[in-house]
């Protein structure tokens, strides 16, 4: 569904609520490989960050860009803030492998961040796992770097709302 729906009868202009925001660029994907979306309100064809909007009078949700999300919700700060959080996550994940990882006495790579001990270690089967504090990751990975990126994803999911932790990164 595309095209300009601002003038379409039955499509409310106000009273919308943001359900979620999704980054369409997969981790590690280049801009050329990204499958962008089209805003279902204004028809803009190159949206990377999709704001999923719902309205109490409609059964369907609309996938829209930041500007339309602002207009639809009447919130001119929230959509930008949610989109910025996704941009920050992508940038931090890109830099994650370049961080200064230390090596423990056992030979494991680790970081200490905001009171969290993050460890990547080789398993007995020749694969790689990770720990966040005392909690082990649910899977193992073929390479050290894949385990580090999985650790980032898990750690971000658990701590992304902690501004104290992520403010200086």
C-alpha cells in the first residue's frame, strides 16, 4: 500500500499511537543492500526506520516515516527519539568489535561495562560462547566475532534503556 493517504476519506489525521519502530537495515548490511519501505501515508519511498502506527478507529496499522509519525501522533519528539535510539544501536554494534577487549588470565576476551562483566570464551567443541555476568548465552557460535556480536545484541536488549551505561559509548 503506497501513495498519499492524507487526503483519503476515513484516514484520521490525529490520534495515532506508535506501536513499534523497526530498522529495516539488517546488521552488517550496506545501504545498497537495504530493502527500504514506502510510507503508507505520504508515499515517501525510501524509509529505513519504519514507525508502526495504530489508531483506535481502524483495524489496520500503518507503516510510516518519522515525519508522518510525528504528525499522526501529535508528538514531535518521541518519533525522533525512538529513531535515534535505533541509529545509535546500529552505530554501536558496528564499533563493538573494535572496542579494546581485554584478555583474562584464562585467555578469554572480556569487557567490563557499567558493572557488567562481558566475556567471550572458546567452548570444548571448538565453538564460541559468551556470558553476561553469571548468565551464559543460549547458543554457541562458529567464530569469536560472531559470539561478540551476539553478546552485543543480548546485552543491548537487556540494557538499552540504561542511559548511564550507554551515554559515553
